[in-house]
């Protein structure tokens, strides 16, 4: 049996603490909800970390034991310590995966990796969004049809100021 993929789910943990509605939906934090879903798959071992922890929960030793970091960011990108950003950046360059969730495209780590502003176009109009699989041969697209739809979502679109992907 293959070794499990070591996943660390990082979250700001701000909305849950400041907004009663969000806190009611995610009493343990959005990061725990994401982690709980991933834990259902035995291919993963999953831990969590938050902005409020010492070194934001992203110590050198913890990152050394992480294969993939999921980064949930939205409102307090500027509060992440630059030293922690450099540490995460180094681990990504060493091969650790990074998945930027929600508005993490504006996070310090994502903008450093992309080398751009990472700005994008968006609107909230409650429309249906159709997402097309552009590269069906890529492993991340395995098992997904040519497209899928999300009802009543906020829309994101081009231009998205990121470089073209490396293949």
C-alpha cells in the first residue's frame, strides 16, 4: 500500500470568529470542515493550522512533514508574517504542493509564487456557472465529464493576472 499523502489545511480562521452566521455553520472553522472531508479518503493524512497559531502553525518541522498545503485565505492576507511566507515558498520550490482556495489568489504566498498581482474579474449575481475541463488528460481531471455546473455562484473570469501554467 502506498504511503498516504500528508495534507495540511491552513485557514485564516477569522470569519468563523467574527461573524456569528459563519461561526454557526463552521463552529470548528472552515479549515476543519475541509479537513474532515479529506479525511474520508484513506489516501490522505490530514492536519490543520490557522493564522492565530504560533508561526501561523507553519513551522519548518511541520512543513517538512507536508506533501500538500491547502491555503484558505480571504480577508487578512497582510497579517501573515513574511518569514512564514518565505518558509512556505521554499517548501513549494522543494516540491510541496500548494492549493490556493477561495480568495487565496491574493495571499502573499500565491502572489510571490506567481510573480504578478493575481487580480481577476468577478461579480456576485447568483448566476449558474459552467466549468469546462480544458485538459481532460491531466490527472486532476480524472473522472470529471467535459464540464460541470455550479448553480447560483459568484462568477470569476478573465483577465486573471497569472502566468501560463508549466506543463
